[in-house]
């Protein structure tokens, strides 16, 4: 994907549209979003979009996006390092050592 400002903005908006669809009590991964968008190698770009989401759309359920192992890698972008974990716990997702327990049970695949 070309890295000009318009294409990056468009990619970020596509990421945010998918994140808005993640059901309450479920999580997805940067890679699953990238694959759904046809950019399988763009997990890092999805991460950048999520990091910027707090400024552009604070209502976005960004806490529902974790890495492929269920680790809360984006937790430092929530203002408080405990906020992402707390938001997930509020939705019934158990977290231990900043990692989602029962990952497969909570995983939501945007392509289904």
C-alpha cells in the first residue's frame, strides 16, 4: 500500500469501521483486521491506526483489538496502563498478566 497521507487515512478509516463491528465481549487481532482488508502483511499498520484512534475517535472500542497471542500490546495508548484491561474485564473477558484467557472463546473473526 502506498504510504501517502490520503491512502493512510483511508486505510485507518477502514480499520475503524471494522473495529466498530466487534461485538461486546469479543476481541479480534491486528492481523485478522489486516487480512479482512486484503492486506495480510499490514498488522503493524492496523496497530498504528489503533494507536491514533484515541485522538480521532475516543468512542471506538479499541480495547477489543489485541495481538495474535491475546496480549494487550496497545494498553499504553489508553491514558492509563490499566484502562484497556479494565474495559475488557467489564465485558466479561478474563485477563491475566496482560493476556486474554480463553482467547479462542472470545475471538471474533471479521471475515465471518
